[in-house]
C-alpha cells in the first residue's frame, strides 16, 4: 500500500507524488488489479488531490493505471504477461538488428568505454540489484544507439519504458546478477571480435533467460499480493 513520505524539496510536489506512486506500483505495494479512491490515496500520501490527480493522469497515460467509476477511483492496471511476452519478442528483434549493424561499424573503442561496467574482475562487480538493473538497461540501449538508426532507438526507448515495471525483477536473485555479468561479458567479446552471428545468438539466449526469470518472479509476486489482499 502507498506509504507516507515527505518531498525532498528538490522537485515539484506533483513529480514527487508521481514517483512515490510509481515506486509502489513497481514494488507491488500497490498490486495489479487493486482499486484505490482518490481520497484514500490523498490521505495515505498526505497531499491534496490537485497534485495527486496530476500524478494519476500521468501514470494512466503511461499505462500503469486505469480510471474507473468516473474521477473518484483508480485501478492499478492488471499485468498481462502475454503482452510482455510480445514486447520481449519485439525487443529481441530490434537488438538482433542492432548487433549486426554494430559489427559493421568502426565503433569498438566507444563500445569498450561505455560497457566497462560489465568487464571488471569478479571481485569488483556491483551486486546491488537496482544498480545492475539500471546498467543493464543502459547497456542494451547503448547497443541500439551505437547501431546508428535514430528511429529504431526511439522505438526501443518506448519499448523499454513499457517493460521496465517487470524487467527490473530479473536482478533480485544473486545468481541472476552473476549470470548477467557473465552473459554481458560474452556478448561484448563477440561484438569486439565482430562475430555478429555469435553475438546475436548470445543476445537472444540472454534475453530469453531474463524473460523466463521475470515471468517466474512476477507470478510469484502476484500470488503473494493476492494472498495479502485476501488475508486483509
């Protein structure tokens, strides 16, 4: 459930409310399918309904909320796992194209610099899941960006925003974090060697493993959230 928190004073109140609600959705504290009244949310967040409504409308526009019962109630959008499967398949196709384009370009020094996070010795690896999730997202965006097609990058950025709510779940378990470092490092090695087919094969395997892990954890979290609602 939404938890009270004070604004840090560095951002407009509307932005602060937006981020707090979004965090609660991402952390399943506001479970998919659950309904909330505007008054209840305003009370829980200790804010007026004006900044709250702004945040709710932005989140609805981004696809995280549905408005129900007029203006008085909102529902966290239920998760459609088949929808995310389609997005992951689309993502895989974009990155496969990017890998082949990248191997034909003279951008390897820049690739080395921008992918340094994944090539450190094992003892220096970052193990914080949120940091790894952020770097993972940046790594895949870098490959598409360096491939040089701006329209493909625009589409990829839109896709990334839509899958972010579940994608970060891939970096909860230490085993998956360790595997992510190994998988990224192998992909980079093939890219530096300009072995596009091998890099694509590894990329597809990496994304498939991530998708499988995310689906498993998402189903588990949904079950927990449902149990907590029934218990309440």
